[in-house]
């Protein structure tokens, strides 16, 4: 009763559409030395981002932080660079400095959706549910925020009311592109790929050039097995923007689905080169390595994903799955527990940990984990968990 597809698929639809062009990270509590402004000779913000990303790609996020701090000493007016640095602070675990930077920027730009989204993610990491919800609501219309709002309202226990409100708003505003995109993201987060695809199609009808709609539609089509349609959707998206991270990621997922591993590899690697601070392409490469039977390479990719975003439950789940498959039970448990420390409501991790405890004969602990997994938003994981609970409760 070990459901490899729902566990190892790593929420292709529900999670992948969230921040497919996202922020970045490093390690724990940094107090970077005060840089000398005279050291930085960079004068162009695009060059500053490129150099920072080169550091990240070289496994040197600390170097990226230092480069951006030095750049801002000479160019304090560059708000885009400040937000990028704030995102790096979050990924390094320096949440205090990140919050200070975000709140200072919001005092100047209170209508910035991206800043509200970033601060919402920070509050979510700190377990400040109501504060996070308030920030995500202020970031709307922002399809990335909908995914987090689903998780946060599920944690609060009022997900049904929130979902109904979102659906009703989309129905009442059929010509509102953002409303349709948000409803589509809602359905995606609820593991309803057909409903998500229909909403993304409505959004694409309103704006045929909407990259967000095409990206989401392709992922929804892949999730429901409509690969031919997904291929057409991705062709449209990449014709509009050959360097679109989200659609390149989706192309990699399509390659895995069709076992066209060379295409998947090329797509994921292209996406990673564009935005090395985002974890999705690295997780895709991990899943691809697993499909190719290269389990140690898969773990390496998952660990790289955690280096750039140490809060990603998909990466922890992937590591736990690989370790369990190869008899490394203690390591698998450690990965699952670490994942739950950053994503305590992730039903997939609870189910994985339940499997590990049951394998060791620790029935009571396994039962606790399976019961927690019953609350998963994934219908498959919830069903497997319920069956496992029934099995353990039998004499």
C-alpha cells in the first residue's frame, strides 16, 4: 500500500504553480560584515542580479548576499534589488533582516503585491497564520498567493468558506482575468486538475498571451493526463517567451510523463540556468533522476533544492522516499521529520513517516501519522491514509 505516484509526484499541480519563478536562499543566521562600498564596481541592476545568480549557481549564496549588499551601498534606490536581497535573507534563515527590509519597502510602496506576497511567505514560515493571511490578501490579485491562502485556511479550519468565496467571485466576474486565474489556482491547490484546466482556459480566452494562464493550463493538463493538449499549450507559451521559467518547468514535467527523459533534462536544466535560486527545476531533475534509476543523483538534486530553499517539503519528501526505497530507514525518518518541521500540515510527509514507523513495528506512532495524513488535501494520500488507519486498528 505504498503509493509511489502521489508521494513521488511531489504535487506537480498543487505546488508547482505557486512560485515557478521564485525567490532564493542560503543557510542559518547570517550577520554579514558591513561591506565596503568602494569594493563594488557594479552599476547596472541587471548585472547585480546576474552576478548574484552566478554565486547561487556556484553554491555560494553567501557570496550573492554580499554582492547585493555592496551594490545597495552605492545604489540604495534600487527597490527590486532590495526585495531580491530580502528573499535571499529569508532563504538563509535571516528572517529578522528580511522582515525589516520588507516592512521598510512597504512603507514606501504599500500597494506592491510582490512585497506583500514576500512578507506573507515569511510570516507563514514563522507560523503567524493570521498575519500571513492578511499579507497574502493584500497581494491579491496574485495567483501565487492563492496557494498559500489555501494552505493557511486549511490550517485554520475554514477552507470551505474561503474556497466558496473565491469560486463565487470568479463566477460573478467572468470577464476578470485575475479572478479566473485565482480560481484556477484554487482548484489546482485543491487537487482538482479538470476544474483548474477549465478556469485556466477561461483566463486564456480572456488573454491568449497570458503566460500565467498558459503555464497553469499546461500543468493542469499534465496532471489529468492530457499530454497532447499540454504540448500544444506549452508550444504557445514558449513561442511567446522561450525563457519562461514556469513553462520550461512544465515542459520538463511533460517529458517525465511521456518518458522523454532527454527533453525533460534539457527543459529543467534550461529553467535552472535562468533562475538558479528557485527549487522547482532542481526538484524536477531529482524526479527525473529517480525515473532513470539514479537514486543517489536524485538525492543530490533534492539537497541542492534545499540549499536554495530550505523550506521545500517536496525536496524532503523526495529524499525520504529515496532513502526508504534503499533501506536507509533512519535517514528517511530524519528527512521526513525535517520536512514536517517546516511544513507541519503536509499530509504526504505524515503518510511517509507513518509508513516508516509501521515498517519498524511502531504501530502507535504509525497510527498517529496516518491519522494526520487523513487531512491531506490530496485525495489519494488521504485515501491511502484512511486505509492504513483501518488496517492498524484491526486486531
